[in-house]
C-alpha cells in the first residue's frame, strides 16, 4: 500500500532545489563532469540536474540489476533498462545520482558497473534523501535531507507527467 507522504518536510520539489544548489556549488571547480543517474528515481533526478547544469551531453543512466550482490537471491526484475553511458568515463568526474540512499548496496553496484566503462578521476554521490541503515561504508557527497522511517517501509520517489517529483512512503 502506498500513501502520499503527509510530512511537509518531505516536499520532493523543495528537496530537489536543496540538492541542486549543493551540487552546483560542489561541482563549480570540477573538470570533465558527467552525470549518471541510477534507474529509476536517480535517473529522473539526473535528467533534471543535467538540464539545470547544462550538462545534457554528459548524461548517462545505469541499471545495477546485474551488479547487485543479491541478484541470485532476488532474481531479475521485469523492468530492467539498458545502461547508457554515451561519454568517456576515463578521467571524468562522475556525479552518481540516486533518489534514496539506504544500505549502500545499490551505490556499490553502480560503482562496480561504472568501472566496467573506464576509470573515472572521481565519483561523487548525490541523493535526494538519506534514510540511514547503511550496511556498507558509503556516504553521499550531496544530500538534501536525512529522513528516518521504519525499516519495513520504503521511501519512493515518483515523477508526474509534468516532471514534478513527489515522495511517498510504501508500507510493506
């Protein structure tokens, strides 16, 4: 069951503005910047960030399904999308974008996949929300909000037809 998040502190559009400002400041002096969004919520955020930062030619998308350490356990999701990295990763400053940072396993999988495309100079992580619960030593360079929700719930980013973001809490 998914319900809209009634907490006004979790306004996804407002959180995006916070994240975008952090990223713009943090990447101001970086060279050879490219943005890679993790499907699906991270890809949506990456698209908007790339447009706001005028980096549309340096935008890629990654699906970590085959790189997850629980692949054998969970199997392949039916909505796997092709990874698209249309730029040279070697020597690039990669901004890896995800919607919600939780255990760190998705980030680890994304980094593993990025290295299959080359050796970046640096990888920085941006997340709209960090809900804690880390199982791996991974931290975001840019995060709009730290949010606490029970382990049995999920924080889900959604994108409306007009491109506006919203956050919902999924109760398992």
